[in-house]
C-alpha cells in the first residue's frame, strides 16, 4: 500500500452516484441484472469513465465507484446463500439507537423506515459464497479501467461480517458465533478474489460503530462482546491477505440524521485497531466528529499502519475550503506522522443505488477541494516545493 512519502496522497471511501443508464439495466430486486451481457458492457464503460474522472480530479487511490453493486452492504445477499427476504416481516432499525424516539417526528418526515421498520433478512440455511461471477465482473471492469490512467493505486470495497445482513436474524446456526463465522468464511472468498487481482481490499464496517448506542443501553460489556466477536471473525476472513493490502473503513452512518447518539471514537478505537489492516479510514470531517482528532493525542497508531481520516464530508452540501481541508490534514499528520496520513472522505456519496448524499457536481467540487487541500498540506509539511 502506497504511503505519503513525499506528499499527501488522496483517496475516498468508495460509493459514487451510479449513472442513470447503468441503474436502468440493473435489477430492481436483489439479484442478477436484467440483461447480463449488456449490463457487463455498460459497467465496463461506466467504470472506465469514473476512474478517469477521479484521476482528473486529483484522486490518487481510486476505485470503481461501487458501480457493480446496489448498495454498500445488501449487495452481498445476492452473493451468498442461506438468507430469505421477508418483506412483510418488519424489523426496527436497532442501529439508530435512541434517536428513533428522540427525533421521531423528524424521522417520520425524512426517513420513514426508521419508524415503520424494514424487511427482515432471515438466515434459514447454510451460508456459502456464490458471487464469483459478480465479483470477477467488477474486478475485470476496474482493472481494465486502470490501463492508461495515472492512478497511484486502486481499491475495491467489500462488506465486513459485522455489517452483513445488519437487518437480519439468525434462524439456522446454533450460536451467534457460528453464524458470524459462517458469514466470515463466505466473505473470505470475496476478499481473496480482490486481493488476487492486485487490488487493495477495503472492508466496510459502519455497523461496528452504529450498534454502540443500542447495545450499550444493555451494558458496555454486551457491546464489546458483540463487537469483539465480529472483529475476530473479520481477522479470520482476512488471515491469508497481507495487512498492508487491507483498508478498514468505519463511520457513524451515512444517513442524514442528528447523530446525537453516535459512538464516541475513544470508546471504540481499540476495537478498530485490533483489525489486521494496514490502514484505517475513519470519519473525521462532519461536525459531530471533527473534534475526535484529539483521540490520536492519546492513542498511538500502531507501527507501520496508516490513517485515512475523512477531511471532506458527505453530510453537507457545503464544499469545504481547501485551506480547511489542509488544516485538517496537517493536524493529523503532526500527531501520527505525515507519511502515515492519506487524505480521505468521511463516507461514500451514494451508498445505495437510488440515494445520493449530495448532487454529483457538489461531490466533484468536494473532491477538487480534497486534492487542493492535500497540495496545500504537502507544502506545509514538506516545504514550498512539495506536491
């Protein structure tokens, strides 16, 4: 994994708004595209275009925009066996914690599923990976798109065991541990395929933080037991991949809610650092969490690891000033070492195919601010000629 050896490198978290023509060809339900051959052709074209746009906008470490998925997490249910979709069996969104009651009126207007609940994904049989064709199609699109562009590196996202079927229920395995490890064993095949293609594996795990409020309301011990099992299962799934080819992404939820009951980073950072990854991408730019750079005054980043703090955010339509971005980068660099910082984004900009967090024009303006901020920070950290 590249380091910021002579300038601050830039990246982002993964999802970018899907082109309308690609959405029109994808299935409206979890499952295969309507016309697989045409979809594969349009996917290659769309990924080639989005990779080119990323490099043109100053992003060093790029991805496929998650164009081959319907969401950052639920995509996996089409790639593994064992789950039954129950649209008439609604479950409350545990991961919203106390905000479901505190801001009920707001949520009813803007996020009605928070009140009504969401369909259940029930595990009713053995879990096995069957997504080889889908992941290979995505890998081929991205590796092909990298030909002839100036990207430093490329990554591909995949969901973590702890964030898989987060609205689900286990009705098959005899224990929570057996269930979570079965998911991890299946995901291992996806992680391994991405790594074998020469891409960085980014594991997305927002639910690690999102379940904090709901579970600590029972007890802190219950949350930590829940989280540690899922971290251990993830390490099991990653065991054959070198740590320096893995990025681990944790955020506090992409949805536009008040976030008053988010997990404090200081309460979960030790769990994050237990993941055997070479880099940790952590939300740090939105107003609820920007102060948490202070955590790194007390917590030491393990030797050889990288930090990818979010220095632009999907939470607002305001485009960050490059000087603000640079100041955020410099702050982290002075705490953990300039070579150990890659400038990133808080979260993706279109985690689900039909939802975009900001207009694409605004997203690209934010990416431009990210790149310019990294150039300013590089001059601050290496001298006038840097970058």
